[in-house]
C-alpha cells in the first residue's frame, strides 16, 4: 500500500516522507487549494524519485483541447506516474496521440461499482479514485472484483460539488459586501456546514469537517488496496500524520496506538459505514 498526498501549500511538499504527491495543474484542475504550473511540475519531477500524479479534472471546453494536447505530450515525456481526469476528452486524447501515460478515472460520484471500473480498465485506464459516497464494504468489493487499481481517499475535507459559476462573488455582490474567497453555508436538512472556495475556474464545495478514515486503513491494507490518499487542507499536524501513517503501513497495520492516536481527527467517517438509501416519498 502506498500513501499519496495532496498539499495545501507550495511551502512543503513532504516528498521525503510520502510515497507520492498529487499536483493540481494550473487552470485545468478544480477542487484543489493550490495548483502548479507545468514548469513547476517539471522541476518537482526532476528532483524526486517519488510518484507524481497530475490533476486535470475540470470539464474542458473546445478551446482547451489544443493546449491540453500539448500538456499531455509534455507530461508523457517527463514520465509522470498518472493523470487524474474527469473529462473523457483526456481518455480520447491519450488514444489519439498514442501516449503511454497512465490515467486515473476521477469522475467523483460515478466511480461507484466494479463493472464500470472494469469498463474503463478495458479502455486503457489503469487507476480509479473511488467515490466518496460509497461504503467500505462497496470499496472492498471494487478492490477485490475489478482489474483496475483502486485509490481511496481516507483523510480530507471531502469535496462534494463544483460549479463553474462565481457563486461567492455573486453572493457578496448581492449583499453589497466586500468579497471573500471562502464562505461557510449551513444546510438545514442534514444540519451540516459546507465550505465554499472560489478561484478562476469556479466554486468548489467541501464538507466542512475532516473525514477520518485512519480506522479503515488496516482493512484496506488486508484487502490489497494499492493506494490511499490524504489531503492536507483542513488537517492539523499533517507532517506528523504522514510519518505515522507510513510507519503504520510499513508495520503491516498492527499498531493499535495509531488508530487511538488519530481519533483526534474526529469521528466523521463520512459514508464508509453509512449506506445511501433512496425511498419514494409518498
């Protein structure tokens, strides 16, 4: 099992203590707190032997295609380990250009069953970032039944939605107030807070609580999950968490003190133990 991380600042990439890093590409990624230029990605890749994955996970417009072609060719040349994609144009461009770069299916809520994962695998996709709305039981079923290599996000403020609209800008404009790039909203039915952030691509929605999946890492390890992901945004003492998690994995996940220690991240396990049930309203 390998640990991938996504940082929230360029000041510390923690490359010496993790197995790999996910870098969001400037202008072509969403639901990330910090993004990197192609030149910055090249420099990072040239100075580490750790795995480097790139996020190109926004809906692409026709005018984006030629630029994205050039970007994929450059990423293929420098040998990044994979590209997270949302728009199916990425899959088609890989085929059209004859690239060897590996892809990570990253269509959020749609990555939720092993048969669809196998379909994408048959089309040349090596990895899948499993949806955040499925249970641990369903995650393990995909890991065991699909040929695709599964990635599971275990610690993060989970992203739940994205809009191309500048919703925060519009909100403060309507109120006649000075704009902030972040906004907390309260959803009354579930009594949950959501954090909104805005950049040039649009507005990202996050559940404003850290999902603590440290307690499921052992079961993922025992079922041969190849990658777990931790995102720094909103997580305190992230460097310590990385070090402890790497030690935990290296010691076959038998250290009960690790799970006890990281109860401090909170008791939110998101959907790992909560099935989504749809009922007809009478």
